[in-house]
C-alpha cells in the first residue's frame, strides 16, 4: 500500500508572498529544507500530492499568466532533483464562495478516498495554515502545521521527515474465539524480556526464546480450552503472533527479508525464511516422544505453519538430532535468529523488484 504526503504550496513548498497587491510571484524562494526532506520521504516510498487554494485564479485580479510561469519553474526544479508529484490539485474559488473543493473541504479528494491502495495510517498533510490542519483532520490523516511567522506552527521539514520515517514498528492483535482468547503485541525495534503466558509451560519457554533470540519485544497472553486439548492454544497463538508480525512490518521497507542454522548440543536446526507475503511452510524432521512437557510434539510444525499463514512468511525448517527437547528448542531458536536477520531495518529500500511485498 502506498503512503501519500499531501502538501500545501505557498508557505510550505515556496515562501508565502509578502505583498499580495504587487507581483505575487516576483521572487520564487523555496522553503528551507524542503528538497532534502522530500527526497528522503520519496526514497521511503511516499508519493506527493499538492493541494492548494489559489484565490480567484484565472480572474482579472489574479491572471493565469501570473501563476503558470512561476509554478512551472517550481515544478521543473523539483523534477530536476528527483521529486515528482503524483497530482497537483488547485481550487480557484474565493473564501466567500464556501466551495466544497476549497480546503478544508474534501471536494477534490473523492478519488483518493475511494482508493483502497492508499495506506492512510502512514499518510499525512503538511501546510502552514489552520485550514490545512482541519483539512487533514477531515481526511483522517496526521497533520503537520509548518512553522511560519505569519501563521505560527511547530514543524520544519527536517522534523517532519524524521517524524514520518522514525515511526516504531509495533502492533497489538486481539484474537477472541470460542476456543481461545489471545492478546499478542510486538515491538520490532526494541529488545525486552518476553512476557508469555499460555498455560503450557514448555510452550511458554519456546515462545520466550522466539522473542529473546529474535531481538524484539514480545508479549503474548492466551486463555485457551486446555481442558479439551492443546491444539487450539498452540494453533491460535501462531496465528495471532503471525498477524502481529505482519502488521508491525508495515510495507517492509528496509528489512533484511531473508535469513540461520543453529546447533543445540547434538541437535541441529536450519531455518530459511522469506517475508515474501506468500505463506508457505516446509518441515523436515521427526520427534520420538509424544510430548515434551505439556506440549505435544506434533503441534510444533503446526505452530510454525500457523505463524506463516498470517505473517505472510515462507519458512523452510529442518531439524535432526537425538533429544526431542533439544530439537524443538533448536527449531524455535533457529527461527528466532532468522527473524532477527529478516526484520532488521537497514535503510528505506524495498527488498523486491516487484515494488511491493
């Protein structure tokens, strides 16, 4: 899904003219920091849409010729730096007209509001006036009021880029069924002691290893129908955790994507995974014991299959050895280490030639 930065024009991209009675565009000055910030945002996958009120554009009071030349020059400068706007939306009505197309109205936004490919949670609006803030509120996106002497505001372009690109990758999933009640939360950019309670001691130990060796904060609480058996608890924990990982990863920009072979005494487990968005699980291995602790060994591969389904994860897991405890623990730790490699963020590029993961 694409994130869009809606941007006002005067006072946000170029400095607001100081005297509207003289030549409105006598001098074209770019707002400090706008080009470096928009380059960073563009590299991170943001698309740009300009939304501007130009009072009376096309009338004798504001002829098109006064606008078109400077505007085209501005667009050429942006394009020369690699900054391209998806669309430029201009409303030329006067404030007294109270036109629905005039910000903060959404009359120009109908096409975007129907576009299901837009990630509204990451999209935002930058403008220098209170009307831009109200426009963002009406649109349901985050507002950044750019700092100017004329209208106030708290933000500059460097701060806006930092705020949009430094968002932590967190998610919380609540999954309640007739069989289980689960809350799973992850923070992929923070290491912390895992908090796990499922009612199955050995399973808790394995999930704690997944978070600890995965290098991310993990919380998971499950109240399941253990009076029937362990199947629903193990399966649904995998589904909830996979969903949380997928949500926290967002558009997956900058991740390693792939990733581990890990020994556990005489046991050896290999986990090769890919956050491809296409769930697929292959398991090679076997267990001699029916249970380790309270965990049925047949549910070990089933847990990872459930994790893959909701995480959009392709995982090939292989294990061999003599001790089933060691083999299961090696599986969880190998997957955890592969996850650590795959979710680590390094830059903003999307690791895919398709342009989406």
